[in-house]
């Protein structure tokens, strides 16, 4: 493909040839022929040198903490037998991660490899596509170029803002109990549960000889592993309740608080569930990284009330922790009779520990009244504004304990 410069030179050569013929100047013919030959040589050289340039992209890490950075490495290898001329490399990237990365590689010898690097900034949560890459090969004079587009892409996930928290988001529940509805049985543990027939691979030390003699076949003790503490984190995503959107909105504060609770509860050894008002069924236990992936992508929901989602959490066993991050009850209805507050209170009855963070984006008195009502029902509750830090309101919940060191995204 001829560039604008190459096309201009070609048209100039044709014009010069015409002027030379009109004036009868033979030197003009020579200059015109040399210019056309230069353009033709540039086209041939570009087509030959772009035969085999392979590209490999690597993201480290693929999950970026809010405020942190990630590195992208591009490895270019010339698999052809001839050198590649000037290479212009451009990788597609979302503007919230980085400006469009562009590189100039003066040349790449046959069989040689070069490495290009650029950084991604975790400035806004979300899942982003990095790539595809576009490679333009130009001759040294810039008269011709060939564009090669690569299809390969990668994904970068930016986690929500994770704020520093107290030493423990659930004091007194580190070794608490989990759900008694699901009993996890293993061939080793601390508590005797039942017996079963021996299978190949069982520990012979677990053979129960009296039962073996009675049944005339090998029987082993089936023992139960101590239950892990479970926590259910509820995040209110209703657009009607938060109203305002944007990076510093109450909705983003809710997502950030939910992510912070997930991060620190996982660090305390809790198994986790995440539920939002938009979920159509009760959630299952998920790894913390998978939950943060989900929180990185959540969008405002069109639900009007919390009760449909919270009803699915009722009927628990009275064990585990329930942490709710909700908006101030909307409307003018008294807080004591508001359906959102009543649904929250009823859902909390199925859990041993109850924690609530009320994000205040409008009238602060309704948020304060809601927190007081929850505390009177045995909850640990506090209000927080989008501009307020979690550590400052945590003293109200945790009894004024000394906060943990500030969280460092690059740590």
C-alpha cells in the first residue's frame, strides 16, 4: 500500500515526465524514472519484509487492584529469512487503562526478537479488552506501508477500590461456625461422625476393628472436618436508591465497601457468598477472586425494592455472618415501616452475626435512623458517605479499636 508521501512522489514523477516531454529536457525523464523506481522498490520491499512477523502479548497481572498498575509485554519475532524494515506497532487499549500504546521499531533482523512494554493504570473498575494489535511496516523513506492486524486479545480486570479495614471485619467470629445445612465429610478430621466401608486409599489407622469384626468387612471411621466460618455479603445496586452515578457516587461507594469486606473476610479465612438485589436465586460459595471479578463488572440494577432478594436469605441456621452494604431507604415512608428495613431485619435473623453499612447519598437523617434501628435489633451498623473512609466509620462498628495499616494497592 502506497502512503500519501509515496502517492505524491508518484504523481510528481508523472508530472515531471510530462514537463520534460513538453520542454524536451531529457534530465526530467531521468528524475521521473528514478522517482517511480523508488516508489516501486519501496512497495516490493515492504511486501517482502512483512511475510512472518509473529506477536505474543503477556499481561502481568491480569487482575489489577484499583490504584495499582499492570504491565503488558509484547514480544515481536521476525520468522522470515529477510530483515523487516521500519515497524510501527500500535496496540488497542481502553483509554481508562492507558493512552493508545504506539512504538517504533527501526528494524528487525531475520530470526530476531524484540520486546516492547507499557503499563496499565487501574483507575476505574471493570473488565477491559487489551488488543488486537496492529502492525504497520514502512520503508525507510515512508513511501509504502503494509498493515497487518492481529486477532489475539487479552482481558484485564480492575478490581473495585479496596479500603483499609480494622484487624478483623468480624471480631469473635474467626473460628466461628459455618452453615450446618451442608456438612463436609473427609477421611481425616477432628470429630468422629460415622463409619463406612473401606475403599482403596483410606488411612489404615482409621480402621474401626470392632465394627470390622461385627460386619466381617473392613470399616473405617468417617470423620468430619471442622466447619469454616461463612459470610454472606449483600450489595445494594439499585439505581432508584442511589440515583447518582459516577466514580464518586454512592453506588460506587457501595461496590467499594462490598469489595473491601470480601477482601478482608477472605483474609480472615471466611468462605464467601455475594448477593445483590438483582440476583434471581440464592448465591453459592465462591472464591474471593471470583467475587471481586463479579464486583468489577456490576452495573446499576432496575430493581425497586430489596425484599425480593433478601427473602431468599431467610430461614438460615442462625450461623455465619451477614454483611449488608445498602443505600439509605428511599422515599418519605417512615424508616420503622419501610419495606427495605423490614426485609433487612428479617433476613438478618438467619445469621449469627449481622453487620450493616448504610451509604448516605442524600438525607443523612434517614440513614442515621436506619443505623440506630438496626443496632437496637442487635446489628453492628453505621452510616458512611461517599467521601468518608471506611476506617473512620469502622470505629463506630468495631468499638474504636486501632485501625490496621493503610492498604497499599501495589503491595
